[in-house]
C-alpha cells in the first residue's frame, strides 16, 4: 500500500506518520507538507520507505497530481474550516481513498456534500477520524449497536492546553467557541451559542472532573445521519481556566468572528501560550474524551459510557493511522463520503487503539477498563 500523508510533518500528522511507517502493510509513505524541511527531516528519521514532497493545499491542480497513484491519502492539514473540502475534493478527483482528522463542524458539513462525487469516483473518504470526532463517534456506534432504541448521545472532550503544540489546534479552539454553533436537539439540527450549557463532566485521570460547554464540532452534525437519536451534543473545555477566560473575552469583543481575525488571534496565542501554560503547569498533561449514550434495551432504560485518555497527538494521530490501514486491508469497503460511525468496525478499531497505547474506559466513573 502506498500512502501519502498531507500535512504529515505537523503536530498531529507526524504521530500518524510514525505509526504508518512501522507497519509492513505500508510499502511506501510520502510525507507531503508545505514545510518541506520538516517533511524531509521526518522522512530521514523514519527510514527508506519514506520520502518527502512539498504540497500547497491552495493549489488544486498540484494537489491532485501529488496524490495520484497513491492508495490512501491521510489529511491532517488544518485548520480544517479552511482546507478540508479543498483536500478532500482533490483526492476524490484523483480517485484516491481519503482519511482525515477534521474537527471543524462547518468543514464536516461541506465534506458530507461530497458523498455522490466520492461514490462516482469509487473511493472511500472518511472525515473526522481522530480524537474527537473519531473515537467519540466510534464509541457512539458501539453503544448504539447494543440498544434497541437510542435517545441521547452526549459526546465531550477535555484537555490540558499544554498537551499539544501547533497553530491549527489553537485556531480550531477559537473557531469552536465563537458565535452560534450546530447541535442536534429534539430531532433537529439547531444553532446555539458557543460556550453555553456549562456543566461538570468526569473524564479519566489525570483530568478528572472538568467544566465543559457547548462547542462547535462535527459530532452533532454527522452522528444523526447514521444513528437514529433524539439528541446529539458535544461539549468541551480546557483544564486551564485562564485560557478559557481569555478566549471568552476575545469572543465577546468580536475579535474572532472572521477568518482573518482568527489567524491573527491564533498567531498571538501561539506566542503567548508557553508563558501562560507555565503558570501552574501540571506535572502530567493529558487529553481525554467521553461518550454517553442513553436508550432502551428490551423496554428498559440503559446508560452506556465510554472514555479514552492519552496525549493529544496519540489520541488524534493513531485513529487516523488505523483507519488508513483498515482501508488498505479491505476492512472498510463502503464507497462514498462518510463519518467514522458509518463505516469503521468499532471492536477492531478500538482493539488497535488500545494496543497502540490509548487507555480505554467504561462506566460513569471512568475508572473501569473497557474490555473488548
């Protein structure tokens, strides 16, 4: 299998690339990045099967030519509200299977419109196969398959801001907490204020209890298309309250309501982040997600809760690598444009996650290991 990793030298992409490089099923791995120096350095570290090439996601024709001839393209070029549709469209035109870690709701909406094009091209394209969306969606599918009737799916994420680096991550957070965002409530997609619905949710340690709120994410957009549920929500939050406070002030001052403003704020945040994080930085950083599903089984109400924890790069990169491998191995065969809950076999996917070092939990207290 020949794989091309678009944005593969970035903070999230390099973890997926490292995992793919270790697999015998991947015979050739091209690391494509705008930062060609970083791509070449990573390729040299990972061995002879790896090579590097410069790619510009804004150059459609060049992007199509770059991915042609590959079996699967991995998409990690963010922020995805800028690039997901561009990259996915290029892969569809080149008739190359596609897996991304897209975590922006508007990008996911645009991606789903490409379903007919992907079917005509005879390819499998999957958006949002990362930490959240990704693991959260597969948890939703696993739980829903155990119930006769699903009522509510509540997905959530929490993290230490210092658990990662990279401009795209900061831009995503700012985007997710700005303005009105989609949520699926009482059978319809509706728009609610980002930052509303504050509550405490328990994540696996070392995060534990955290304050989370409605944030813009793909789960409420995609899950209702494949799982019949009355309500699907997504809430998220940072462990560092000072960063949440700063972001809230910027949003209220309307300093994040355009793409240009977000770029500026993202650049400033990335310069200030090391100093902000140094204030009370925890001895151990972590990221985590949780999916709670309620519904009926044989007429009785049931609540199923699953969670995952690890460093953000592993939580995000490993799922994408696994999905790429599963396409190459013929374990994912549906043609079209999908979200993870539509086409990824949950048990096999989660077994590979656990084998790769992601800690999986079940139960409301998030302390009992998930047995698969």
